[in-house]
């Protein structure tokens, strides 16, 4: 890990550094932040449109953190706004000097048939769930590529590099892959692997997030990038009354072996494992 991380704490999942989590105020983002703190992360910036919700999570983190140097800060962030995203990155670097791990979890749901979706709704969903993710990743990569590489980076053979970059010879600079300078996990959705009924705008954004992740991992090999694709997860939306709750219950009963909704804590386990070294 980079020289700025805590030298006195060993993380079981390899996450002793400093993290940024967007959409950290509730549900999956909150669960990811809690697990990072339990697994020895030295510091976390919790970013959210609802800053007070993020502040509440920071209070939870300080009670369960296992790294003696742990620090948590909450910041307001509107991922649709480039200036707000840049301020989020700057605030994190000001506090921790570096950003080792990022989880882009901010997003909103929307359920309406494409033919009934008004243009403002389309732009709102695209702005939050896709353009916002792009704004975040762009600034995160720019920051990470300025940082010293992790001292446990791995090397990849020239043949494997050619596979990874689709045989693009102009991108092969040496026999060894660059050492890792950061790790990003983007939260997509089951919608990224299929179509969802009455969810055209939402589904389009999640396909986009998956495509961005795949492409940017080729363009920026020094930053490890992955996406997690949760299915039907128990969240405040699925707990709410009405169609969303009933639809989530029916989907989980009919299409999942466990016959129940997934849990945010289980998504967090996959995310933190991918973030680590």
C-alpha cells in the first residue's frame, strides 16, 4: 500500500488505506462503509446528496472502526455537477492526502415504460446514474494517476497485456504492467445484464456503467476497476409500500434460489474484496 497508509494495522481484506464512498448515506453505500471500517480502513470520506445522512453514518463508523488511526468525514456531493464532484475529490485529498479506494454507489431508481417516460425524467436518470458516475470516475482517475503506486502491485506478462488491451501495440510500453495506484468499484445492477420491465431509462444507465468500467480499465491500467451487479436487494425502496415492494418480493420469490431479497451487507463483502490488494 502507499506510504501514506497506516503502518501499524494489517487489514484481513487488504484495505488499510483511505477510501471514498459516494451514495454513502443509506443502504448499500452505508453497508460498504461499515465493512471498510471494520476491516481496518484508515479513513473514509462519505459523500452524499443528503449530507446529514452521511454524517450519521460517520458516527456509526467511529464506533466500530478497528484501525486505531481511523477517521471519517462527510461531504455533500451532487454527482451531476462537475464542480461538486471536483470539490468532493479535493476534500478527500485535503483530509487524507491520497485516495486508495473508491466506491461509486450514488444513484436513483425510476420505473416507467419508455413510451411514458418524459424527456426531463430521462435526463434526470441519465444525469444521476451515468453522467454522474462518469464525472466521478474521471476525477478519481486523474487523482489516482498522480499517486505513488502500491508497493504490492503485480506484474502481467506481455502476452497477457496484449489480451487485456485487445492487441493494441501502441499501448504496450514494457514487459511489465504498471503498478497499481488505486482501486475503483462501480455499483451497477442486474439491469446491466438484462432488461427490466418498465425500467428503460434506469436499465440504460446500468448498461452504461458496466461499459464504462470495462473500457476505462483498458484505458487506465494503473487503476484497478471493477463493477458489482447486485440483484434484488433489501433497501428502503424495496421496504416501502406499494408496487416497488411487491415487485421486489415477487422477483425474489420467483427468480432467486433463496426465495428472498439479497442483503446490502452481502453486496458490501463483494465490493470490499474487490477493492483490496
